[in-house]
C-alpha cells in the first residue's frame, strides 16, 4: 500500500511527488476504491452553506518575500532563481553602507561595483605601420608581409599597405612590392595618389632596366591605373586633393632611365594646360633630368637629339611662366642647363644665357649682372660642367673666380665643394699651358687651407681622385717639380730623400691625421712615372723609380687596389687600365735608365726585379684577352646536348676529376 504524507490541503507521497488533490482515493485489496476520509484530508475548497468554513490557502506565492525556503508552500528552486535574477539591483553598490550584496554571486562579500570592466585596446593602423618598419629595418620583409596579411582588418588601410610597399622598394624587392599592390586591391583597399607615387618612386631606383623588363611593363600598367584613378576622382569630386600629378615626375625618371624618351613627351602633351593636373616645376625638372641622363647608354646622336628636345621644352617652360605664372626655381634652371650642355653650339649658347639671366654668371667678354636667383651649389656645378662640355675651359676657370669674389648672400665661397674644384682641375688640365700645372697645385693648396679653417672641411677635403687630377695636369704640362710637390701633399713623403746624392735609408714622412695622409694607388704612380718619362731626364726617372720601389715594398702596387673592390664593371675596367699603364711605365723607365749606365748596380737589381714583375703582369693580361676573344668562336661551334643527356648527366666526383673525365 502506498504511504502518503498528508499536509494541510496537500497530499505528498514519500517520493516527494505531488498527488492530485481533486481525486483523493485509496485502492483496497479487493479492487474497490473508497473516498479519502475527510478527517485526515480536508477539502481544499470551502463548502457552501451556513456555518464557518476553513480558510483556503494557495499552494505557493509568486512573491519571493512571502516564500521561505524549506516551507512546503515555497515555489520551486528554478522559479526562485528566476525571480532573484529579475529583481532590481540595489541603489547603492557600497557594501559598507549596509546594502546587501548582489545575490547572483556565490560570495556575499563580493561587490561587483568595485570591479573595473576590462578594456581591450585594439590594434591601430599607425602601431601596425611602426611594427612593419621595424621588421623591415631588420631585413625581415617576408615576416612583415605575413604580419600585414594576418593583421585584423580594422588595423589595415591604404597608408599601411603603402608603408610596406615602400619598404620593399627600398630593399630592391620590386616584384614583391608590385605583388603587394595587387594584393591590396584584392583585399578591398583602393590605391590612392600617394600609392602610385610610392610605386613610381621605388621604380625610379632602378638604374639598369635591361634586366628589369617585366618591371617596366608593370610600371606602364601602373600609369594606366593612375589615369583611371584620376578620371574616377574627377567624376566623383572635382575638388579632391587626389587630383595631383605628384606621381608623374618619378614615372618620367623611370622612362628616362629606360631610354623611353618618346613616351615622356606623349605623357607631357596629354596633360591639362591649367588646374591641378597641369605641368608644374617638379615635372619640368624631372623631364630635363631625364633628357640629360647617362644611365641608358646613349649614343652621341641621341644626346644631341635630347638637347634639342630640351631647348623645345624650355620654350614650354617660358610659355607656362608667362601664361599661368609657373615658378622657375634654381632646380629647373640647373637641370635645363645640364641637358642643354650636351647639344650643339645653339643649345649650349642658350645654357650660357640661362646662367647669366638667373645666376648672374657672365663670360669673360660680358659685363657683370645681377641674377634673378641666388647661386646654389647645384647651379655652380651645372655652370662648370657646361664650360667643360662645350670645350671652353677658360670660362670654367673664369666662373670659379667670380664665385670666389662673390658675397655670401649671392652664393660665395661657402657653396664651393670638392666636386666644383675637380671640374676646375679638369679645365686646367685641358688647357695644357706651361703654367697650368702650377695653377692646379695652387688650387690644391687653397683646398687644404680652407680645410684647416674648418668652415667647410668635409666638403673641400681632397681625395685620391683630386690628387690624381693634379698629377695628370703635371704630366700634360711636363712639370716634374709640381708633381713631386703634389705627391708630398698627398702622402707626406719627402721626395727630396729619393734624389741622387741625397737618398735616405729611411725617408721622412710628415705626421698628419689619417684622413689627410693618403696611400698612392696604381693610377698615382702611373702619373708620376709618365711625368718623369716626359721630361726625358734620367735623374728624374731614377728618383721616381726609387719612389715606386719604396711604395711597392711598403704596399704591393699590383695588388694594392684589391681591398678597393670595384663595385661596377666600369670601375673594374678603369682599375685594370691604370695597373697596365703603370706596368708599361715601369718597363719603359727601367729600360731608359739602364741604357744610360748611370744607376748603381744594387739599385738596378731591384729595378730589374720590378720590371720582370711588370712583364709577367702584361703577359697575363694578354693571355686573358686572347681567351676572351676565342670564347665566342668556341661557343659558336659547341654542340648542344639533348634534353635526355642533360637529365642523365651527373656531377663528376673528385676521383674522376683527377683523371680529367
């Protein structure tokens, strides 16, 4: 028989499961049901009729304040939790003021009002750009690319992509930079005018476009994309700052380095005549510089044509200056003068007029005038180069003397640097007058005096190239005394200690800072020996041979320039040329001295040894030359291996190499 627990108005079984209070019946063993006695289970509802009736009571109340845990009339636990969650929060969060803590938390001492909500700082674009720059400085461009591609989308924008593209261009990773440009557009970031300027500025760093033909095609496609971008901006916002030709000067530099001069003028004539898309001073400067470039391996005819085009372009500059008020600054004039200096006499005469009109540099037969612009270092370099290119070295020296007498405000002595002095030395060398060597030495001494004053020490400090130019002037003028003086200023060695009758066992050397005491090179000694040979004086040759042997003993002349590793093919060719010149001069000098029978026997032994080394060097050079000339013929008749033979070929082992297999 089922046992029940009876309460007021409620029947609960022992298993805590509620029974239906409406049907209170018992099941007997005989199968008949009988009503529950009213004495033990009173009816929950009041019966109608006269007399008092028992008050009715609900099972549980929805009000949490009236419900108590443990009471049979309390609601279920999930109801109580729901009511507590929906209860209003206490007005004061300070638990010390007597307010009860929030019952949603397990601990009664926990006060959520004291807890600070954690704020997570999102990655900002400028922070991401700084990280990309730091990785690029550490030569980790691939890691920087991976960081950018995996960065949150909110931290990426077009300037961030521009930053990484520029870092790739600086590292000469041109293909990677273009791939980033394409990937940027695929990810939904539209390129801006600054993006195209970044790309073209990076491509302008390429000097030899013969090995970057694919990148030249990419540059052309970028220019087409730039034009589409400008057209889209003009339709959407005609007053936008994106309407600019700032990327075009760098693109013109690219075309000039690649030798595509016709495309430059096609671009120029496609520009607008006025407005933000009209040609400005930066674009004209880039065009003049492209026409005067020497990186494309131009011929003399092409240089003359470029000078003619520069003359036409200057007419456009003058027209734009009068019509739209184009500003003509020193950079435009300098670039135009350099481009015009490589042409014929008419173009060169226009360049001289520009020097007189804008910088006030007049030739020897003209009256002095005031220029429109103050003379700059670049302007002086263009003027001196113009004189040498036009084969007027006297005007070069005249311009230099004018600048030395000028006040500082108009461009005086302070703008002169070593490159200017070297142009003057080239002019003095081209004059080849009897006093040109002495003038070159005086110019060199003036440089050393200016260096001691400290005003422009670094700019005017002579280098090995400067001393070699002075020695070349001495050789052309056949001035041995000036050559020995120049050698003393360069190395600190006293040439008097190598003369006949005054030979010192240990020659004197002036104590100078290392920056002012240079080692002679093969070109230096070659100029010294050729100058002594030009005098046809045996005493001068013996003195020079002693100097050469001393320098060769101190530092081997044939291998001295090995630590100066030539960075280009032109530099390597120049170095080998002067080494061969030195070897030839040594052989001729020793032969001339030995024919006179005036040298001592011990010295002749040393000089003969030096002559034998020079002969070996010449023979080795002849062998290399013969091999280079024979290589093309050998390659022409060399049978080509088939693809199957190439696949089956394996490298030889050291054992097989020993047998010449």
